[in-house]
C-alpha cells in the first residue's frame, strides 16, 4: 500500500494511528516522527513562528522522499502550515482535519467546533469555512474551548480528558448544531462516550478520516 510518514506533536498519537492502520489499512507502513515542542511554541508565539521548524520536521519525516509516498500531520494547530509547505517537499502533505472539515460541511450548516486549546480554534474554523466555500455551502461556525480538559491531557489522564470533552459535547444544544466537530486528534476518544448525542447529530473526530485520506494517497502513488 505504500509508506506514509506521520508528523505528531505528542507521542500519545502513535498507538492511536497504529491501531487505526491495523484495523482499516493493513499493509500500510507508517513512519512516525514526534516533535513535542512544536505545539507549545505555536500556542505561545503563533503558527507563523514555527514555520522553519515544521519545514525541518517534514523534511525529516519524508526522508528526502525516499520511499515515503505522503505525509500526514496530526496536529490541527500546525496542520495548515504543514499543508502549505507540502508543495516544496516533493510528496503530498495531508492535514489530519481537512477530511473531517469536508464531512462537517456536508452534514449541515450549523457547525459547533469543540477544542481543548484555543490555538486550534482559528485554524479549524478557517478550514471549515474553506471547505464550505469549495462545496458552495453557507455555514456558521461556533467554537467552544474546554480549557480545563487540556490540563488533564498534559497530566497523562486520558480518561479524564475524554470525559471532559464528552461533557462539553453533551452541553451543545440540538438547536445550535447540525454537526459537532472535535477539533484535535487527541479528542477522538470522547466520540465513543456520547452515543446519545451521536444518535441525534454527527460527532466527528479527525484520526480515522485523516488517515484514510492520506492512506489513499500513499496507495495511489506507486511509491514505497
């Protein structure tokens, strides 16, 4: 199926994407590259400040193009930067949340974005609006930041983190949303905790959709 390079800003994503690969894309090789400082710096200084560091990370994960058919960036905060730099990399770069944004636009016009770091809100909202323009649809985007959840993530409390996100999902009123978007890949665990919400409106997370899109590129490239 080819080889996919994967750029992360936290090591917790590695087993998540390995698990999705095993269940959905057997035969796909993943080459993980983790740069933990990228997200923290982007949050403090803005995404533009990390452009050189993201470029260097992409070059390393792509390995000079040696066998890597595509690169998937799993961080929503720097995803737009990574995607923009892809043109100079020699292999396509997929931001993990773009397929999710396209699915959100297809699901309805009232989109509620839930994030656990404020730096993600702008890039995710802009991406949804970009996909809406591409699809010729009008959307309204409302954001909710669950700031207390991120402290749990940083403390390694994955269960508490997912539960905090799930509470925020449950608090979204049906009248406000046609679809709920979990902005960061780290939030995907909350999706399974809200079946009662998902029975009424779609609740979308990015890892499975993003990996599927990148895997399709890797499979179709003929490389690896």
